[in-house]
C-alpha cells in the first residue's frame, strides 16, 4: 500500500504546475493569492490576445456579410 501512495505522489509531481508550486513553497510560505499572481498575469495577457482576434474575426464576418448582401 505504501508503494501506491508513493506512486500517487510521484504522479502528482509529474505535473509541471504542481512542481512549480512545490518549488515556490520550498522557498517559504505563500498564500494562494501569491501563487495565483503569475497565472493571473498569463491569463490577462492571453485574454487581450483572444479579444483582439475575436474583434478581427467579427469585422471580417461583417465584411463578408456586406459583400454577400451586395452593400
């Protein structure tokens, strides 16, 4: 049974995000908010990229619709 527990621990540490959290916590305590700041910055950067892409797609579709209707 101990080997199953050890397998679960190593499986959990195989995930790069979990390893990053363990590495960060090895340097000292951190709140969940502190651990989430890096993820939040990445999400916000990605949000800006996707919003721009969606806006361009919307404009493109409007243009196609205008062309198809003969306007």
